C-alpha cells in the first residue's frame, strides 16, 4: 500500500521540479511548449525518481540561457546588444557598490588627511551611494526589460538616466573624487561608457523602426 503512495508523491515532486526549471524559459515559449516538454521529461524519468537529475537540470538551464540570450521576434541586433549592455551595466553597478563598501574606510582616511572639514560630506556621499545603488541596479534591469518589449518611453527614460550619470560624474570630478577615490571613479567611468553605448544602440535607424513598429502594435488594438 505504501509503494504506490510514494510513487505518486515522487511523481508530483518531480513534476514540480521540472516546472520550476521550465519557468526559466521565456513566457511565450512556455505557453506553446511547456506541457509537451514536461510530458517527455516525465516519460523519460526513472521509476521512483523524485527530482530532476543533474544532467537534466543543466540541459534545461542551458537551453533557457540560450533562449534568453538571443534576440526576440522582430528585435534588431542593436536593441538586443543594448539590452545586454544594460544587464552588464547592472552588474557594473553591483561591482561599483562593492568597491564603494570595500574602499569606504580608505576614502574617508584620504579625505581626512587632505581636507578634514570635508569628512562628513564624504561620509554622507558614501552612505547615499550605499542606499541608492541597489535601487539603481533594479532600475537598470527594469529599463532593460521594458526596452526589450519595445516601449519607446523606456529608451527616453534611459536617455534621461544617462544624462544624470553624466552630470553626477562631472560633479564628482569637480569635487576631486578622482584623487580621493580613484577606484570608485574607474567603476563609474565603466558604467558611464556602458550607458553611452546602450543609448547609441537604442537610437540607431534599425532600433527606431523597431520601436515605431511596436508602438503601432500597442496602439492599433485600442483603435
């Protein structure tokens, strides 16, 4: 009596494991193929198997990564490249945040040695970065997602964000950050360069056609 119950429980657990892995795939692909793929995976499972094997897990995750890392239907390579750069920008922001946290003590010591009166301002600036940069990382990822969906307002918002990055860099240079916090300035320069490249890519002629087409698709059902 116990064996069938264990078999049923193991089958349900295995199915949940496969569904969690399949959730890594794009929504459109899951909508069209998830049940068929799940049926094949369950049919190939061994008796009593309660969780996906390591080999199956790696294969499914590799497939999901390949699908995520290629242009969507009708998406020009310039837009796709911009999205990948924005992901890189989020990673660079994370690296910059880690750099700021690690070098905070050294930066305060350098400021205290050069200009003791500016220590409080430097400390406040570091605190603002530590609080604000996680929000900025989320912003990079959200803008990348909305741009991938062809939202024209998203690339305009990203352009405004790039302008803010440029202004903040100019202010930091004027305050001597290149002297007091060279590692932080290098990280910020990398982020600025990534943002510049992404802005250029989302305003190429091919990108303009893509965004106009997607905007027309969004408006037409309401019409």
